C-alpha cells in the first residue's frame, strides 16, 4: 500500500498557484482514474481518497503545517516511510521538469520539513515538480543567469503561455504515478527523472 501526499495550501485563494502543483496534480489523478472520491476526515484535517493499492492525502492545513495531517494518517494506515510519496513544488528545478528522489533533505521547503517531522525520518520518496521559470541572462549580473526568488515565485499563478507545458508535465506525472503503483518507485525514477 502506498500513501501519496499532495502538498499545498487549501482554499480558492491558492488554486493554480505554483506552490499547489503537488496538491492539484494528485487531485487530477483521482479524477482521471475515477478513484474513490476525496472525503474530509475531521480527525486528521485532511481530504482522503482510500483505494485498494493507494491512499491519497491532501492536508487541509497550510503547507508549513502539513505534518499535522500526515502524522495521524500514517499511524492509522500503518504505512512504512518507504511507501510514502510526497508530491510538491520545487523552485530549484526548472518548470517542465520533475525529479523523484528518496531520502533527500528538504532544501528549505517548509512543507517537506513538516512532512519529515511527521514521518520521523527522511526515508520517504519526494516527487519534486519544477516551478522555476527558464533562467534568463541578467544584464545587471554580468550575464549570469538569475533565478526568481522562491518566496516571490510560489504564490504566482501559472501564466497562459505556460499552460501547454503544465499539461505535459501533469500527464507525465500521472503516468509516473501509475508506474509506482504497478512496479514501485525505483522503476518510476528513470521515467520521471528524464527531461
């Protein structure tokens, strides 16, 4: 049994923001596969979709407090850390790219840090979804490529000219999630990490 966690912020204000790409991708997967509908669990403060091979969890807490919803669900379902996959945005990865990794540090991502505290270890899978716009050469930095600061980036909505790439990325992720269910995360790495 796998537990897939879609990290993000609840509420209409945060819909379609870069920070919510993990949460919204998991919601699309539930709809596309006609999985059990999400139901609100008051004890965990989370939306839960229970299925034969996977549980989908959407914390209804803000990103920084995701662990408050994750900890009780792990305990209830008796999920081992190696069977947990957290989907989340990553401002260090260029938009259009994805990376599935195991037991990696949070790199300052508050939702991942909260998840780690809830699980009690770093030994879980992270599906990192790039949100960083393509790097541009900056005249003020002597021609060096300049990244957009994560704090300015995460609450931005995707632009109309990014929609085509966004659809491709989500399609790829959904295929990757199917590989995880069928063959395990190790088998999905090559597919999800090739760009």
